[in-house]
DNA sequence: ACAAATATGTCAGCCATGTTGACTTATTTT
DNA sequence: AAAATAAGTCAACATGGCTGACATATTTGT
C-alpha cells in the first residue's frame, strides 16, 4: 500500500501515559474519544435502521415510537419539546404512524385541545423489536466489562449532554421542576 | 399540569438495585442507556453544528475535514470507506471543501490515479475550531468523574461499535491487514 | 500491446427529514 | 368577547443520504 503511516492513529499502546498530543495539538485520547462518539452512535443505530426500512419507516419514526412508548399519554407539544424538532417535521412521521395504527390519539378529558399519544399493541411490538438489538448490544458489551461499568458510563454520558435536555425529559416525573 | 405521572421515567433513585423492568419488559437502566446515546450524541454535535452553519457547511463537511485532518494523505476511497457513504455523497461536500481551499489534493507519486487529501492551514484552523467545544465537553465531564473514567468509557464505547469499523480505521496504521 | 481493473469524478434524479412562514380550527383562559 | 394555546396544514427550501449510468486517466495482468 503506497501510503506511509502518518502516525496519527493506532498507536495507543506505545504511550501508556496518554496525554501526548495529536496533529491537532490536543490530547490524543480525547480526539479519539470524539471519533468513538461518531462510530459508536452510527453502529448503534444501524440495526434498528434495517428493521425500520422493511416497514418503510425511518429514524424519525423510531424516535417518535420510542418516546411515546416510554411516556404513554404524552402530548404532541411535549413530544416536540423532547425531540427538538418543528411541528411540521413531526407531523409527517406522526401522521404515518397514526395512519398505520402504530400510535393512537386520545383527546384529553380535562383540556380537549390536547391529544394524548399512545402506542397500540402493534406499536408496542415494533418498539420492542427496534430496541431489542440495541439492548442486546449493551448486554454483550457489559458482559465484556467489569461490574459498575454501566452506571459509570451513564453518569459520564449524562455529563456530556446539555443539562436542559436532561431535566426536560429524564428528570421529569410529571410534576414540575 | 393536567398530566399524571406515568411512572416510566425519572424514578431511578427509588430502586438502588437496578434491573427492574420498564413498560417494555426490558431492564430499565438499559432502556435509559439507549436514550442517553440519543441525547448525548445530539448535544455533543450541537456546538460544531453552530460553527459549521456560519461557514455554510454541514455535518458532512465536518466529518470529511476531521478524518482528513486525522489521517493526512488519505485517498478518496479510504475516506469513503471510513465514512461508509457513496462517492456521490462525498463528492458534494469534498468539492465544497476543495473549492474553498480547506482541503488540498495531491496526486500520488507512485500511482497517479490516487489523490492524497490534505488540510490547508485554513482547513486545520477550522478543524481545530470545530473539535474544540467537543474536547471541552469531555474535559468538563472528566473533571466531574473519578480517574480512569475516560479509559473505561472508551473501552465500553469500542465494544458498542461493529468490529469491522474499528479495525478499518482505528487499528490501521497504513500497512494493511 | 491490449484488455481489464482501479481510482476518481460527474450527471440526473429520488428519498428522508430537517427548516421557515403563513394560516386554520377548536378550545380554554382572561 | 378577545387573546392565548394546542394541534394541524400547505408550500417551499436545504442537506445529505441513495441508485444508475457513464467518462477519464492510469495501472496491472495476459
């Protein structure tokens, strides 16, 4: 292969003390971490993507299905807020899911302007099928790791998010912050 | 708030032993981990996205800039392989970057079919500016974590990727498998 | 030497999913 | 009765994936 080693990758084992710098003048292990976010995320969503394709759906459908499944009875505006997309973007995929009976709408009793979103049995089934390979991936990875890994991974990932996003969803039990 | 608590989220602290099940019949902490991948990734790329916008570029430009920066002299087909996109998709963004002088092409001496890709000074600068907030995010998070966190996080993230992807890039020093 | 394979580039069009802006309708709040 | 809120819709546009079909230059293999 007529290409010389540029020395920017693949040499982690030569310096066990980390903290040397890459071509960017930044700690190499952090630059590698940035890449790991890219690769891990891409691979992580690849399995559900395949399933979605066979249903004529995309990732956007998956997200809606997931969050409605996780918070049954959520309103459209709550969903918009979590996904951080516009209502026009949401409406395309939500319409598909409602038309094909994966999601059911119920008008709120107290405030009849609000529509509560729920998964049908069909919706729950698809939701499970989509998340299964991702859970599986975590379980396989955890089996290769020491105990306590998941908790620490979660804590670190939480630090990487914007606080607001977390609070708006993860920390919300229905009452309010 | 005319919305009752559905009990599917935000109650981690009530069961310190984990492993109870969510509405999916799956371990709740793993379902939450799936969500963390989504939120963390989204927030993680949000800062570079803002910078890119001011240059009229998108995420696709960022990826090209990044990998060319990390492996100076890589060929177009190597880049395609790492990104796992088609050459038509790549060509659009690569064209932009070359036209605006962020990336330089050099014909390989040995095999004049191959074009080696390099960042210009301008390209290096943009690359640094794009990655800076992401490195920053890691550093802030690490400061809140115990020592050894990064190594363990990286190992776990690596487990989550498809081996092939890793080997093709992370483990490649220029010679070939 | 010539045919085949390889590396790159390009045209044209399709699809998914994000965006903005402008409105409508129903319902609740003030 | 007016204003605010929740939801939905239409139209248009951008990004960045995709496929298929070719073109060109260069190297490799017979």
